């Protein structure tokens, strides 16, 4: 085959372009610190990166769920702690009221008024919310769990005067929400207020009514004894036991969520490291390759320049 001057010129230009492209690719990799810019640059590593990024998105979703669940259950534990403190104070009030030296007026106007404040505080705690969602309302997270209303029928106080007692209503439902912490792991998010708290609030109201009515000791009457302060003391202890039971259960789930969250963070970190190893370049190695490629390119330029110059008609005639 006859080699023409044009063929030699085109070949020289092609060699320069190829070397310049290699220099440009290495410069892009060093600037971005990535093996590839588009999947076609490195299909094998690009496919691996897609899989790893998909895993990271899934892990991130589980991690966000775990974080929200942990916040919810922490708020639940704090609410139980406040309710138990209220219960301790209520227990002290009832014990004080059993002192036979107190008058009906003292029980009703002093201890009774303080008990009513505890009831209002306990209802407020029962309506605890996280991010605008009420944690004890079951599925009805946009609805307060409890409300205090006036009873339909009045009662008579220690002096024989009518008063309107309070009634607590549960406004939520019986829903228990599950949250997924992984492919095969789920946990209950909420505690039902009707099971854990409603009885406690009702017992506080019963004790408050007994203080206002000056119903102190049991008399053996099965109709009135449940409404006395002596009975309220036992009922309150039962309520505290119930609060402890649900708080312990919530605490166990909170530990489960915390453990799952830590595990997810560990797996996310490992996956991010794998993704970095798959995508990131060896900077020192790439800089050395760029230096070599630039030397090669400069050599190609020098050789091509001489070859093309030799083909000039004026140089030939000179």
C-alpha cells in the first residue's frame, strides 16, 4: 500500500487527538475524584454503584423511620415519667386526707382543689404530641387522646351543696401502629391511651370527688365504698402498676429501636465506604498517570510537528 503525505498527516493528527483525549479524561477524573462521569465510561463499576446507591436509599429510609420512632417512644417514656410523678403526688394527697383531724372543708377546698390541678395536668400529659401528632390516640393522631367534660348529673359536696364533677373521655381508637426497621423487623410505635392512662385519670377524678364530698373511710357498703378515699388509695396503686407495665413495655421497644438505629448507621457507613472504593480514584496514582500521559502527548506533538514540517513543499525546496 502506498503511503501518501496526507495519510501521514491525518495519522499524526489522530495520534495527537487520542493522546489529548486521554489527558483530558485523566484531568476530569482528578478534578471530580471519580472513576467515571457517565455509566458508559465504566459500565462494570457504574452497575455496582447503582446497586450500592439503591441499598443506601433503602437503609436511609429505614434509618429515618427508626429516628422518628425513637423520638415518638422517647416522648412516650417522658409522658409516663410525668404521670408517675403526678401519681406520687396524688398518693400523698390521699394519705394526707385520711387524717381524721381534717375537716370536710379542708379536704374539699384545699386537698380537693390540688387534686383537680393534678387531674388537669395529667390530662395535658395524656395529650402529649410529637410533630403535631398525639401519641396516645391510636390511629387518630390528629385528635387529642383525652378531654375533660362536666358530668351530666351533679353530686353533693361535704356541706350538702351540689357540684358538677368532671368526666374524662377517651377520643382516640384502639389502633396500634407498626413501623418497619428492616426487611424482617418491625416494632409497635404507640401505646394506647385507653389501656395505659384512662383508668389512672378516672381514679384521680374519683379521689377528687371523694375529697369534695368528704367520703373518707369504707363503711362496708358495696355501692359507696368504691367512691371513698380509702378505696381510691388502692385503685391508685393499681393505676401506677399499669403505668409501670406500659412504660416498661415501651422502654423495651425503645431499646430495640435504638439498637436497630445503631446497626443501620453502621451498615450505612460500610455501604458508603464500598461506594467510595468503587467510584473514587487513587489520587496519587492518577496524578502519576496524568504526568506520564502529558509527557507522551508532548512527545507526540514534537514528533508530529517534525513529521508534518518535513512534508512542507517549501521545506522540501529549501
